[in-house]
């Protein structure tokens, strides 16, 4: 498997495959993109929302709870360790 390289981030093709196969959701995919680009630690839902969806909340902006569930599911799948 190869990687998509964006700046300093190396995004595994498995992430795209898991999205395509329905193993992860679009929100989980966005969390991982943020993680690969900005963080060496497990992200928090609040920080991700501030970076990915800044400003006022609009339709389509995931809630803190949705982001936290995505982080926990990514941990369960082995994408992240030690979810907060």
C-alpha cells in the first residue's frame, strides 16, 4: 500500500479504502486527516472542531459528541491510541 503525501502528512491508502468500504465514517476520516496533519498526540474533539470547523456552527458541523464518538471508534479500530 502506498501513501498520499500532503505537506508533512503521510496518509495511508488504508484510510481511503476503509472509508470507501464503510468501515469508517466521513467524520472519522476528517479526524484522521487532522491527526496526520497537525498532531503527534491523540486529538480532542474540542480542538479538532476549532481547527476543522472554525467560527459559528453551521449545518454539517459535527457536534463535540459526534467527534468524541469518532475518536473512540478510531481507537477501537486501532487507528488511534489512548482516546481522550
